[in-house]
């Protein structure tokens, strides 16, 4: 489609299907259209695409496009968010639970109970942070995993990641924090420090698990780079949305 100069390619499915198509369109003028067909649809949510099929088709037919950023982590492309620390094994267990491996929820609880904050160095555009944290998230969009809201203010077109460092949380406190964010709270706990950076490098004394979207990245160290305006995607026309509000 790219070689033939097509205006758009439309993907019908969930985040996995949409992500596979998007990787082939990065850096081209061919736009990605999304028809939601999955259970979570983080990518569709982060660009404001309606879940209703008729509305999604109308959006594609209107043809309004914008450029969004794409993340890269040790060579692996991602669209939603990446994480280092406790997030990685818990999100993996959540995906297995959604696939029908229901015993994985017990594994997630066991991992969360045993996990301790780890010492790590986080190098950003404007300096390096050395801290102990349960989780560090590197977000391109607001949502990841099974629909978790990890960065409510993230803009996938601003050229930088939203980085959140979850420090002095108890495991229960961390779960409560994510629940409150998921139910609409837009502000973070004081125990979360937030930063914005185009590039992020995370290293640790002891190797820590890393994930980006649904991909296992292995262990730290890991480098994240934001590829600004790398993907052309069909989105609702913001003027039309505002007129209907």
C-alpha cells in the first residue's frame, strides 16, 4: 500500500492488529484508519476514536488526519506505554488472564506482594534522577495494558514521553492509585513524580523487567526514544467534535 501510494490503510481489530499495520506505515504519507474490533482499544482511545462502528466508519470517511508519535525501546516500536519494574510482570499476567489463563491472577498478586522498590538511575533530556521506585512508566498515550490509565495528561503528538516515577507506595496504595486514575481522577498522588523527555535511559544495580505495549523487552538497562510525528493516522475532526459538544 505504501509503495503504491495509497491514501490510507484501514485495520479492523484490536491493539495487536492495529499495531502490526501501523509498524508498516511509519514514516510514510499513508494514513492508518482504525475500526475498533478488540476488547480494550488503547490506541483508538488515545486518539479519541469512537467505539461505535458507524461512528468509526464516518470518521474514516471524513478523512481527517494527524501525525502522532511512536516510541522505540531498544529497537522495539510501541504506541501506548512502556514500563520498568512491577508493572511489567503484573501487566503480563493481566494479558494472560484476558486470554483465559485465569490462574495468572494469583501469580500477579504473588509478584505484587513480594516486589520491593528498586534503586535505579533515570536519565532524561535535562538530567539524571537516582531513586528507588516500584514502577517507572514511559507513556506515549494515556492508556496501556488492559485499559490502565497510566498518564492521563499524555498527548501522543507532542514529541515527548510522559514519565511517571512511582516511589514510596505500598502495594495496596499503588492499586488504589491506579483505580482512582481509571475512574477519572486527573491528578497524581504526591508519591508520583512526573517528567517529560524525548529520550529516557533507565539502568539499575539489579536487572529489572521491562515491557512496551504487549512486548517483553527483557531486563534493564533500556533506552526509550520518542519518534515525533512518525505515524499518520485518521482521527475525529476536532472542530466537528467541538461543534457537537
